[in-house]
C-alpha cells in the first residue's frame, strides 16, 4: 500500500476522462490535443502490420525492432490491418505510442516483473494485493487481472486476494469513506474479484481490546511523535506489519505492492537521508525480502513512472480515483519524505532521467543479510553487524550487572522496568518465564518485565524515530514482542557462543 | 496613572520571568555559564568555551579513532584560505600541541591563477602562515602546467572548466606534498560536503565514487593518503568556530564555478537539515552502510606513462587534458564529453572534483579514452 500520488496532483472525479493535466506539475506528455505526430502514425502502422503477421509471443521482439527503426520512413503499411491507426497519446521513452500499443507494452513490461513472483507454474500462486485506492495500486490490480485473463500460454494462474488498510483514524482530514467505497467497487464490481479485506490500522494493536480504545491509543501514539517524518515512517512500518499479518492470516506468502518508480526513487533518497543505507537496497528492489519471516513483498510496478501510470489509468476509463491523499497534503517542507518528493519531482522536471538514474544506482547496491535472527524491532529490516555487536555488548553488560547486584532491580537492566503495559502484559509474562529459565533464574529477571522497547534492538534510523516520542511510548505490541524476542535470542546466543564454531560475521554472511 | 503603573508592573514581571528563564537556562554541558549558541549538530544550548571543547574533542576523537596520523608524519594541509581550511589549520596546530601528535605540519596552497579570487585568498593563507608559524608552499598551475585557469577559461569557455581545475588541483596537491616531503595530506572537507557528494553520486549513478566518497582516508594504497578530519563536522559549526575565534578567512565563491546541479543538492540538503539536524550524519551513516554488488570492481591503479602519476589508464587525466589544451583540441574534446554527459544526464559530472576524493571522475575517464580511441 503506498500513497503513490504526487503531493499536489489532486486527481478529481472529473479529471480522469477529460484531457486535464495528469498532474499539476509539468509532465512531458503529449495529451490528446490536436497536434499529431506523423512519425507516430508510421510507427503505429508498422507496428500493427508486424503484429498481424507474427504470433503474440513474439510481440516483444517486434516492439523492440520497432523501437530500433523508428527513424525509417515506412509509409502507411496498413493494407492488411483491421485495426485503425491509433492516435498518439504518450511519449513513451521517446516513442510516441497510441493507446493500444501503449497498453500492450505496459502489460509486457509488467509481465516481465510478475514472472519473478511466480515460483511454481502449475499451481495457482496465492497473492495478496495491497490496495491503497490510489492510481498505482488500482492499475496494478487491473494488470494482474489481465495476466490471469490472457488466453492459452499467456494465461497465468494467480489466486489474487485484495486488502485495503484503513488509516482513517490517523488521517481524519482525508475522505476515507470515498476511498473505501472506491476500493470495494473497483475490486468486486469492476474487476470481478470476490472479496476485499478492509483492515483498520487499529489492528496493529491486536484485536482483543475494544475498537474505540485502540483508536485512541493509536492516535495517542502518533500525537506523541514530535516530527511529521516519524509519523509517516511509523505509519509505513505499521502498514507493512499489518500486511504481513494479513498475509499470514490468508495464507499468502506474497504481498504485491503498487509502488511506482517515482515513489521508489523518492524512497531511496529519503531513506538514505534517514540513515537507512543498509536496508534501502532491499526496500527499493522488485522483491523485498523480509528477513524476519517467510513473506515476501513484491513491487512489480517499479518500472513505471507516475506519468505513465496516470496516462494508462486515465485511458482505462474504469472508475475515477477518489480525491485523496495524503499526509503529503501539508507543506512540502514539513517532513523529510515530502522534501525528497518535492526535490525529485523538480529534478525529474528538469531531466526526465533522474528517477531512472537513481534506480539504476540502487540496483548496484545490496542489503546483505548478516543474521536473519537479528532484525529491527520496528521496521524488521536486518541489523548491521555493528548494531548486532552493540546489542550483544549490552546483553553482556547487563549480565555482569545482574551478577553484581543481585538484589537491586537495576533500572538500566536489559529493558528498563517501567510501568506495566495493559495491552501485552499477559504474553509478556509467559515469555518472561521462559526468559527466567534461560537465564537460570535469579530474582531480578522477574522484575525485568520488558514492557518498553530496548533501543539496541532498533536499527539506526528507528532509534531516531523512537527518540522522537515525547513520552515513553506505548508502541504496538509487535514491536515490544520483537524487541523482547531479540533480547532473548541474543541472550541465548551469548550462552552458547563458546560452542559456536564461527560466531563472527564471515560465517553469518553465508546464512 | 493607574494604567501606566499597571503596564510597568507587567513589564517588570515579564522581565522577572525572562531573567528566571535565563537563569534556568545554563549551558547544557558545564551548567555554569550562560549559553550563547545552539549547537547545530545536536541542538544543545551551550556556552562558547564548551563549544570549543566539544568541537575540538570531536575532531580529536575522529583523528584518533581512525588512526589518521602516526607520530612523525609530515602532514600537508590543503589550504585555500576559505573557512574550512583555515579552521583546519587552526585545529591541526592546536590539537598537535594539545595532544602531542608529534606531527610536522605544512600549509600547501595551490594557485590556480584565477584573478580576483585565488590571489586574494592566497593573501589570507599567507597571513595564516604568520599566525600559526607553519611553513607554507604555494604551487601554481602556471609553474606546473604552464596554464593558468584564466587562460584555460579563455581557451575553452565556462563549460567544463571545473574539470580542468579539479583534475589539475588534485595532482598539484600531490606534487606539492611531495615537494614538501610530506607523507600525508589533510583537506577541509566537512560533513556537509560529504553528505552532498553522497546525494550527488546517487543522483548521477556514479557508483565508484559513491563507494569512495565516504572513506575518511582515500588513496591509502598510494604513497600519499589523504584524509578528512572534518568528516563528521558540520559546516555550520566550522563557521561558528571561525566566527567566535575571529579567524581570518576568505569567503568568496570561485568566479568560474556556476554549478547549478550541485546548487540544487546543496539547497535540498539545507532544507533537510532544517527538518532534522542529524540528517547530515545520517546520510553519511547510510553511505557507510551501503554494500555494493561484487561486480562493481574498482579500476586497477597504475602509473601514467608520461608523468608517473597514479591513474587507471595509460595516461593520467591531467596529462590527457593538458595534451589537448596544448594542441588546441580541448574545446572540441570537451564538447564531446559534455554532449555525452548530457546524454546520460550527468551534466555537471565534473565539477568540484576536490569534493570527491580519489581518482578523478571515472566516467569521464572512460569517456575520454573512448574518444581518443
């Protein structure tokens, strides 16, 4: 689920079918106005003829060929065609294409990426599609639908489930009812999918307590964050976490996101600025590995620019996307994310290669997995070896402290003992008993109810986020659980470390 | 009368509250003196003395923890007369005395031959020399290459001139250091410069440079490693230090450096910093944690067959550029380079080379070889 919209693009209901600008920014498109490029006509004619002769499977090759000899002047060779010459609608990477060709090309490119999702070709692949209600995710679903509808070999067996995460409690100023209505209509009525799950963001706090209470709690959490950047980031992490939970529930191993290339480029710059250099290559690739669990995220829309998506969507004439989005409605200077977005859109306007260059840069980077047991409690990206070392050091320090002061419930213990948390104490206690056993007992461990998050279990940038909380935050239970889990893991590792053959990085790189 | 009384009363109370406020606000480090500044890096309110201590200690820590120097090293300080290098000279002399590094320090200035810019800044450097009592060596493009930047600009115009300047300066610094018998060079690149370079290299897709640009020591494989003691030091703090210490520095932008693209990046970084002050360090942290795919091999180092300088081709960049300058082909060649640069959208590829550490622009090198081929 990504809020893919341009910050100020405000697509309105009426906009979609008309020739209104796709975005309010300068986008270099040729809209449906009177100017027609003759060269395009030739190209289209050529293209159509080629297609009639060859099979569908070779279309891609043909398209490439067509791309190569766009300079020649084949005159209207449409003698044996049934299709009329299309009107150019888009300047697609220096090619002026008509709607038909454009649609095919997009589908081709999309299939190249969606193939990566499929592991076994016989059984239907279970996919969870995250719909935000924005243009990108809507187009994603439409493309997936096309993939399953194709005839013969082209048909893919995909078992598609849809989910929408309702964030209305965090962003009350947005019209969420419209969005939800749209998402429902779009999936079931227009595309004919059976069902869509609407999951409220509150579910991140568990489902046991009453909904209103959770809403309050969630709002409190977000209000506690002093910067907009952290609010947006926390929302993203919660959303991803929820998606993982839903995927587990629905028995899907794969979550498909509709993130466009623009958004990924923005994410690259923003994440780099936030100190996430270690995990950003993973987060911006087509396949996002989740080191902590077996669910993978996919971003098959990575090759499409926003403007390409908008054009495509506009021509589909399906349903108008509701006016929405997003937190980004605020001033561009209010958060790192919006600043990056603004900056990149400016650069993209100056030179339309900016986004591609950025994504090519990040293609050359990787996020090595150091140890799949060690992941950030908030964003679940893997910790760097340095962070793991720090964590292990803290564990060691605590142990020695524990041994020294057995009577004192040391406040600086592995998790500072604060007041108990109502939301998750029950699970805590159970796991803490385990903790006790592992530690070989001792009265102090019982006192260390880890109801707060240990900072060492967070990655560099989540530490910054955590510091942003004005008071000791009552964060989502999953974070506390993760944090505790991680402490236990590293305590365990500490106990057995003498017997591990190679406990240093070299060995763990192979894992 | 009553009214005025009232108003005076209120002003009195207001004054009282402000004084109590002021009293309650002491320097967050020493808790004794009144704070005079908000530290750009952390936002702490601290006093002048504490600022000096923190600032100097941080750089000392950077130097020690990264093993930048060994006792007895002969260190050339690249001095332009600007704020960074002036503060660097001050700090290096100060720390050298305070912690007894046992270093021989030298000032090394390169005279690019830019009238109205470098001649003025060199005066500053000369004053610095007197102040810090360390030897100064000025090396000019004229004596090394027989070209001044003024001449070069006359020859090739204002496009791509920074390429020449950067390539030449890099080599000139090395040659100057050799003349001084120095075995290390320090430059005044600060955290802002490095963060900016990281962003620029990402935006350009320049992976080899992205790999190098955050290293605190570059060129360690050669005889003359360069280091950046200000790697974690904010530009604002450097300016603050220079301001409070009333250091004598020269602050004018080079008259030949119209750099739109870097300007964008710089403004962007300023905006980011306003939102979250730690962002500069965060970017550096990110870049330090970038892991590169194995196939991105670094170019193999060898020596230029003409001048012996370390490079990754047969002929080093400087010799190559010089050859073209002398044969009057520079403009033609450069325009090809620029054209290519535009094609791949790396317009201002080659500017501010001094910010990027090791070998000069790799892509540019490739371009130039392919042109000669």
